[in-house]
């Protein structure tokens, strides 16, 4: 089943469920949304070519959505995103069935892999997700997932296709199909007390492009602004990936990291691999604590102890992270392939649990000494964020 067929099937299923439940007492939908107003500036220093500065003031995202229950076992969610830089896109759009409280079957467009990736940007420590999410291409895709778990563990398996926002595959003959794959993820919280929490996770994914476009492995400079200077080019016919997750929260301090390795089947034949990882630390000066939902294997919303709306000073958070993406093992790649590394410093002022001001500074290096295509980039990012 390709992406278009899955979307059509999900739509038909949702319509049928809505009709079937019309005679029953259905909860009214909950409307939710968010808006991020950003300023971003870059200083680009190129080993070959012109150096330059660039900046932008923009609506990073403005989203509106609705979610609710059709019955005690059926629920739904739909969310549309708009930005200054692209056409409107679907974010989460799904329907979920819970045969029992501990198990959910979900169909639609959603995220399924990686701790930072699954964590909503409403709760992320940094303005943007790093090359771990960008290069591995583990964002939202169409899929059908079965997920189960207990108080401190989860296990999920997902049949995946392409994103609902992706263009159709190049049609060269009747019967052409889009990307397909299978993903699994498991998490465990060996420590889950009021003051200390620990999270361990692992995931794997295999996929084939079928008649879709070849996979590209690349990253921006810890931002979604500007060019990508580290890229493999369109080389992947299929790939197999494994990833590991780790998180420790102790009162106001947290340490988080992820590592992944990918083996790529090239369009031209042969297999090659690459790796990516990051580690990040954060500290609340005002005594708050990050929230780990061990039942979901996800991070949640931090509760501000003294919000400004109640006469307090809000919550103040400092953070730092290091990122690495190593594409040097991919031979015959374009001049922009190589190794990416970056340090990011961040400061967040949480006015309330739903409103914050964020600032990030990233110094990054895109290194490819073999061809003299090094690019160093300094990036400043600021955001006002509100969600409801």
C-alpha cells in the first residue's frame, strides 16, 4: 500500500467511524495550536567561494489542530502547519484505536523514532533539532503502528511509507509505488522517582525507496535556515538504521544523548555507512525539572514554578550540546560530503508553562579536507513561542 492509498484508507475509516458514532455521545474536539516568531542570523566563512552574512525575521511555524474521542476506544488528531517559507503542511493527522488501556493501534501521519525527534518542539530545550533527526530522515511519515507498554516501558512496531506532504513518486509505468519500510522502538525507565529519572531506548528501521526518489543524507547547521553544506547527494536505494537513546534527569539537571548508524544500499550498487550522534546538558537555575513520561517513552511539558502571570519571575534554563554527523565513509560523494560538527549554547526564559523566549548560538564546521570545501558557520537564533 503506497502513501496515497494509506491516506485514502485513513480518511474513509475516519468518516465511517464518525458516522457510526453520530448517534452516541461524542466528546467535542479540543482545539490547540502554537506560534513561533523567530529571528535568525548567520555568518558563513567558506574555504572556497565568497563569505557572507544573512538573516531573517519570520514566522517559524503557526499551527492549528483539533483532537478528541469518538468513543472510549477511538480517538483522532489533525494538525495543519503554516510558515513564511513553505506551503501549508499536515503535521500529525491520525486515528487511534485502543483495544485495551496499555495498547494502541495508530494509523496516519506521525513520528515514531528517536527521543529528540518524538519530543514536541513545545518542550525541546533547543530551537531546532540537530543533524541526528535531519540526516536520518526520521520525521513524520504515513504509517500504521502497534504500541504497547507498562508504567516504565514501551514497545512499538510501525509499517512506514512516505510523508503525507511528500510529492508522488516519479511515474514511469503503471504500478509504480512509493517508499516502504518497517520501524521498531523500545524504551525503558530503570529509575523513575520524583527526583531522579533515567530513560534508555533503542530503535531500528529498514526501508526501500521503491520508485521514489533516491535517499539523501544531509544536514543544516542546527537550524532550518540557510544552505546545507554537508550532504551525501541522492545516493540511497535503501537503508538500514539502528539508534540508541539515553537520558538522565536529576532534579534541575539533565543529560541527554543519542547515537545512530546507517548502512546505505547505493543506487549505483554497493553498501556504505555513516554515523551521527549528539549529547546535550541542561540546567534550570530556578529549580524546575524536566518531565519524562515513562509510559510513553517521551519528554513532556515543564511546569514553571513561579510564572510571570502570577507575579513570579518565570523559569530560567541554560543548556549546551555537541553534534556530529560523519559522512566521510561514503565514497564518490559530492564535494559537499564530509563531516559536520557543532557546539550550541542555549538560554530559555519560560514566562509560563505555555510561553517562553529562547536564544541559541551555534558554531559549526562542515569539513571536507580532501576537496578543500570547508565551510564554517556561526548562527544566532531567537524565538518567542506560545502554545495553547
